[in-house]
C-alpha cells in the first residue's frame, strides 16, 4: 500500500491564507521531501505539513522525518529530532532541546541540495524512540 498523501484540495485548503510566494516555496519543499523520503506518510499535524514513518510507534512525533511550516509569511523546514542530525553545512537553527529548523526565504532556497541530505538523514533515524 502506498504511503498516505494529501489530496490537492487538502493542500489548497492548508495554504488558502498564504501568499503566492509562500505557496510556491511550500510546494517546492513538498516535492523535495517526497522525492528524498518517498516512503514518508504525509499529513497535517500541528498546523504544518508533517512527514513521518506511518507504521512506527508514536508516528508523527517519534518517527517524524520533517515538517514544512508556513506562518506569518515565513516558511521553515523543521526536524523534531534535529539535534540528532549531523548537519555538516550548519544549516539548522534553534536552541530547543530537540527541534531544529532551516528558514526557507525563497523558492531558490528550497532547491538547495543540502536540504535533501538533511531530509534523507532524518528519514534514516531509528524510529523506535
């Protein structure tokens, strides 16, 4: 059975209040995440697009791969388990106990191949936490 994906109408509804620029960034990031982690389940959790291993314990939290969050005109690619990522390019920001994020200010920034590396690494983390 293929992983769960949001329907086009669910995506439209989710992005209904965002500007065209923000929608473009989110859609570009979504394509990248689904390409880098094709096994990921996709849903809306905590007001953000959430990607996780659907069959794992504590799915959207414990087996979270990443989240795409658009709030107040800003887009971030966040990793609930970001402190566990190697991040050799020092892209991740944040000072929380676990979560880290990358601010994505433009569509060009969403095409950064280093983001693919982060998503792939996050997808490989142990899901039995």
